[in-house]
C-alpha cells in the first residue's frame, strides 16, 4: 500500500497564553501542499521501518539522517495502532522529501499516513474517536494531517475548524541549510503575556463555510526570534519578497519559508530565479 504524506505550511501562527504544562495555546491556519513524502506499508510480524531520502529532497544530508527506530513518529504511530487493533506488525518504508527541522510537518504527516494506513491494510477499523486520540498523543500537528486541506487549529493543535481550501494557489518553498528545533523556537519567542485569539477576524463566512479572506494580514509569531538566530532564513525571506509573491512567511518554527502566487507563470519564474541564486527551492501548489 502506498500513501502520500503531504507537507504543510502555516499561513499564520499566533502564540496565546502560556499553559500550566509549559506549552503555549496557539491559533494557526494550516494548509497541506501537493508535495511531500511517500509512505509504503506491508503486513509483517513486527514493526520494520526503513527511511530513505529521495534524490530530489532539499537538504539531502539532513533528510538522510531521519531515524528509523522507535524515536520516529511513524514507528510510534504503528506501535499504537497495532496495539489498539491487536495486530502483529507492519513493514514501513518512508521515501522522504520533507527535511526535518523545516516546519513543514514531515514527521507528523508520515505518522498520520501510518495511523490511517494500517487499518486499511488489514481491513480493520479503529473505534470511533480512536484515530483522533492516537493522533493527538503523537503530536500537535498529527490530528490536522488526518484530514488535510485547510484548517484553523487552536489549543495545542487539537481544536480544528475546517476551512475552505485555497485550491490552485501556487507555492514556492525555499530551504535554508539549517534545522530548527521546535521546542527551542517556542521558548525563544518569549510571548509571556496573555493574548486572545484574533484569527476569526481574518475569516469570513460564505453560506456556512469559512474561508481565508485576508492572507496578507497573517503573520508568524515565531519568525522574529528564529530569524534573529538564523540569518540564512532572513536572506531566504528577502529573496522571496523580491519576487511577484502576494504573501511571504516562514512556516511553523522554520527553517523553511514560502511565497504564495496567483499564477503558475509567476511562481515558476520565482522558483527559477531562486535556484539561479543558489537557493534550494520547490514549486508546488496548495492541496
């Protein structure tokens, strides 16, 4: 069985009040991409995990170092769903494009692909609500990847409101040769004050469906601290802002940055310009 594990971008990310467990409540608008990893599953008597970086993976050396043991979220997802369904094992091969430490959710997306793929592989079903619970136990982004598309996430990512996707919006990803720790990025941001959510102000209702109406008003609260520590990210953001993009931002805790474009031609030109400058870049679309 083959499953596609898409990358995601954060169209906006706001840190809210600090929680008693040390984490922050947040609100973020997430959108999957038509670019990501490939996950292959087969029946087995135990958990077998192989990770291979595809030749076209950005930051190939970093991607090749993704672990294939029980520290990998995909391995943990397999273990939990196999226990839930009392199944023997699974063989997993992940062919990776999404670099670790890029803020594109590669590990979480791989885990979601395994979580939903194993029951289908064995012709079984998880009990109602079990998939969501297992997903949240694995990480904040995993519940989003169960549904994909576009969503407003609140809390630590578990409170999801489905939004109308932005289909056919062109995306150019740019990859600085650095990896950013998510835990470090949240700590470095130092948002200690209580803040209320505001993203509802950026959404409008159209016959019951919510859609993003002012993407240019969105921002990433982690960007300033991360960029200050990693000047290469600032350079990549600057390069994207010189193209014909209508919105440029860092995704998640970085290090990847992205630009959104109204047409294929503009995005294609931007991607070629970045590559001519020696920037590792990918042209894709919102999915």
